[in-house]
């Protein structure tokens, strides 16, 4: 599933293509035909990302809400749109640009109270200027749940996925299974600041890089990582390989059906 930086990049891209315009909105596949008709021709005032949720705010207080889930994908281009291929749930067009959405988990219209309800059920998003990290720490410090599970819970922190969480815990030297209530206020300040930094860089680059300059392939004389997710990382999907910092083999475990990765040497806490 795309992590928050991807959704923030999409929000910026969609604003670049359509903000201030009156796109024609349709649903070639038909599943979003009624909603599309309600916003078609209205001014798209602005777009925003909140965690893994994308919002297009239209004049008339209607908001398009999209969650890509595992399979959702956007495509866009200049000029005339291509003939719809496959299940195009949503299509936006102007004289200059087109945008298609396929396979999302959610593509629906929200009223202002529904937008508020979405914001209320999400934790602070490290990529948003209005994020309040104290809200997240209030949940974490009362909980016996492992730190990794808390940071993956979108109602605690929004936008973080497995890569950001495993890598930020490595960089903080914290074991992923440590109970939230054992995290100190200083530990949280450091972890939050690091999430903000890692995610901001990922928005700029369009990929997740988490290794410090000393541990880059050039600095260490090692081969670059080859992975379809791209990016240089410390532990994510590197089980059994030597830790870039201490050389110990990277450990893998499971948490709620998901893989976890960490270095027992560096993350002894
Ligand atoms: Zn290590």
C-alpha cells in the first residue's frame, strides 16, 4: 500500500493539473457515476492529503475522498484522454489535462461534517503543518501495545506505513516490540522529528531513503539496494543481511500478520 508521501505527492500533482479549473468529472466504469455528476463542472478549489487519504475540495462544499488501498492507481496526462481501458472509476478532464483513477478502496463524496469525521478519526500526519504530535503521544504513552503496531495504527499517526515505521524505529535505536508506555517524552520527540524528516525527503524524491550519509553504498563501498520499492534502507526487507551499522544479521518477526524487521544489536534500546 502506498505510504503517506505518495498521497501528498498526488495531492500536489492534482492541484497543479486542475486547481482553479472546472474539470468534467465522469465514471467510465459507472460505479461512481452519481457522485461524478454532482461535482462535474464545479470549481476544484484545492486538494489535500491527510495520511493515506486524498481529498479534492470543490466549490459548493462537496469533497471527493479517495483511498487507494492496495490496488488503487492514478494516471494522468496532457491533451485528450485515451479511450478508457479497464475499470476507470473516476475521470477528470479539462481542455489541457486528464486524470484517471482505477481500483481504489474508496472513491466517494463527503460533506463538510464527513470530512471533519475523517480528520477526527486519524492521528496527526507528520507531513502536515497542522499536525499535533502530542495527540499521538497521549495514545502511545498509555498503551501496552508494541511501538511498531501503534505507529502503524492510522488513528495514532496518519500516513506512516511499514517502511517508515521500521526504519524510524531502527534510526531511533528502539526495539519494535517495546510497549508504547515505555517510550519517554524525549524518545517521542526524536521519533516524531525523524518521521517528519524521512517523510518530507520521500515527498521530494518520490521514494523512501532512510540511510544516513555514512551508510550510503558509495560511503561503504557496497552495492546499492535493488528492490521494487527503491531507496536505501537499514532493515526493511533485509532479513539475514548484515546491518549497515553493526554487521549483525537483520532480524525478521511478525506482528499482526505483517513482517517486522529490526537489528537486535542496534535496537536493544
Ligand atoms: Zn545493527
